[in-house]
């Protein structure tokens, strides 16, 4: 341990209250035209049942503690932003299915539990690089996600509407209800491995590779059944834990869904199991860090090439002052051209100061570019950042604990490349995202197989299992 002493600590207010964030500047907030209406909506939200429960949140934190020790792996993924329009049982099922497939591939390849955390049931708001958007000389507020305004380019559609926060709550509740039914009602049974392959993926090289793996696992499951180990005697074969997460962007909404646990004390943001702070809102003297430092949920923090080692250590001390395993996940997003210079100093600083964190790689956000009017990402750039992330941790003797993808189970054409060789001229065929481009199902499976190969090398182990 070094004698590094952050001067900011002496000035930081140790007191925290559920609304103490309101005394600080909050970045990336909508310009609500009717604050009184916003207050009424938030009052109603505060009276509604929680979406998730404190016991579930504590279970995720224990799982992430295992990740921080190298005994499990974090797979976090889902839509860039959920949509009110694309809301039905098949869509939710397909998002879950691709995550289950990727998790099985990783578990089979690295022989570790995979902790599954979806960007789902709450990911309705998005930070934007500009507060306004211009089309054909007309300037309007930017689209900030369906919980704020509409993607249609008109003055009325782009007007922030607090009623959308309430709609987000009810859609999240319905989504969670269906996810719980799928994960506990037989859909996630390992004996269903073959049925998880979708028609448009099944005949692809990745689908065929997955099918071969599923056949191999099926043989093992039949042997286990013959000796008395099956879904009826071993529930873990038919039930999976699936957690939810989203960026904690709209603080009025997050405060309204925060509850004090009656059994164990402490405040839990019951809008999701895990919340994260974005690259644009991680100021240590800002409202988002102030709010999230006081809740008991596992917290993620996106970090990009602008963060310095000292600033990162300040964030660690603020968001995880007791240095609890599983509390803080650092989600790196540098780009394939900058990770080699940006990540090693941060890893060394965190390791030198003995901070307990989960290191996770978001290889999507730093690798976005435009081709004509389409934002896209290149599969090779995404893969390169992941490869460098794993290699850096291997060189530093630290743990590459997880990945954070924007992906979908649908057959979209939003990211170029991969073994399917999706080309720029094909982007227009099924470009369906309202914000950022996502890996489609085939690209997601391919990425899971390639990631398994990266992680199959011996990873560092940090001692005994975390409690």
C-alpha cells in the first residue's frame, strides 16, 4: 500500500440522505417543462411496489464478490435502450435466450459459473453527446430514450414528458414478471439447449457450433439423469438466476424507487439489481455519484480514456468506501486504439492501493463510427478491444472479470463484420435500433466462442472463495 492520501476526503460530506443529491449538479437531465407534474408522477412511483427485492440484490453482490476473486465471470448485455414500441413476449424471450446461449458457451469453455445480468427492465434513458439534434436546418431536443421523449423528429415528440417515467415502471414490471416465469418455469432448463437455437442462426457456422456443443452437453445430462441427477432432484439444472441492470440516469425516478430495507436496514434502489454510472455522469462532486454512493446495490461505473489513476481511486473510495467485494464494477470503454495505453496505469493503481473491484470490458461504446447516416461498430474492433483487455490483465496478474455488450437476439444488421461478413451496404436491411448499434444473435454467439478462447488461458486466482 502506498501513502497516497486524497485531499478531497476532508471536504466530502459523510452524511447521505435519499435526496442529498439534489444539492449537487446533475448532468444529462431532461429539461422537464412541468416540474409540478414531474413531482406528482414521482410521488405515485414512490407508492408503487418495488421492482426487485433487497434479498435478490444481496445475492447478486455475493455473486459479484465471486467474480472479483476469479471464481465466476460476469456477462452483462442487452439493448442499447429499450423501446415502448418493441415490447412483447417474443422479444423478451429472444433477449433472454441469446444471453442463456452465451452463458452456456462461456460456462462450458471456462468451467466457471457465469453471472447473467441483463440490460433490461429499466434501460429506457440514454445520455447524449449533445442536448439538441438538427435535421434539415431544424433544431430540436435530442432523443433521450423512451422514458423521456420520443424518437420521432417533431417538437411535440421531443418534448420531455414525465408520464413516460410511469410507463417505464409498468413496462419494467411486466418484463420482470415474464423473465421470472421464463427462468423458473422450464424455458431455462439445460435440457432445452437445442431449442434455444433460432431458425435464422441454426444454419450459420456459429449456430452449428452451438448445436454440436449442445449435443455434447445433452449426452452428459442424459448420463447424469441415469444416475439420478436431473431437473427434479437438482433445481439448478432447470432454474437460472437472471439479474437486471440499467444506467441510473434520471435521478428523480431512481429516488422514487428507492426503499429502506425493513429487515436489514439500508437503502436499496429497487428499480434494478445493479445500477451503473455513465462516463458522462461520474463526477465525484456530482449528483449521480452522490446518490449511488448511499444505496446498497452493486454499482457499475463506466470509465474511458479521460480518467486518471487518481480520479479512479477517488471514485473507488467514494462508491466503495468499505472496499466490499462485489460492490463496485469498473466497466472500461476505451476503443481498440486506446486501451493499450489507457488501461494498464489504472489497473496498476487499483491493484497497488488494494481496491476490491470487478474489472469488466465494454468493447462497444469506444468503437462507434458512422457510415453515411448509420452509426455502426466493426466486429473486429470490438474483438480487438476484448483481446487487449484480457491480455493486459494477464500481464498485470489481475482478473478480467466480465464483459458488457449491447446485443439483441434478433437478426438485425447494425454492426458490420464477423464471420457472417456483414457489409456496410447491408446496414439498411434491418437497422432497427433507436440509439446505438447492437450485435445480432449470430455475432453474439461468435463473440462468446471467441471470448471463451481468450479466457481459457489460466487466469489468476485471488485465494479462497469470497463469502
